[in-house]
């Protein structure tokens, strides 16, 4: 995942003596879970909006005819 790549990059930088602030490490720990939650929310919203979107498509089609 993107976050694993970022963690590896931070680890590589660390081997060269470049330490990241603790805040970065905390974010890299927490962000994957937040991202998963955001993706799940997106799917719920998409399911909720789909019927409304279909209605609007039908309305626009009727107006165009």
C-alpha cells in the first residue's frame, strides 16, 4: 500500500540519519485505518446516492426528449 511505501521510505531515511518528527510516525501508524474508514464511508454514500443519481438521469433524459 501507499502507507507501507511511506514507512519504508522513512525507515530508509532513518538509516542515513534523517529522523522524522514523532508526529510523522504517529500519522503513518494511524492513517491506514483512517483511510480504510474513508473508503468504507465512500461506498456507503455512493450506495445512498445511486438511486438519486438515477432519478436525475431520468429527469434530464425526459427534458431532452
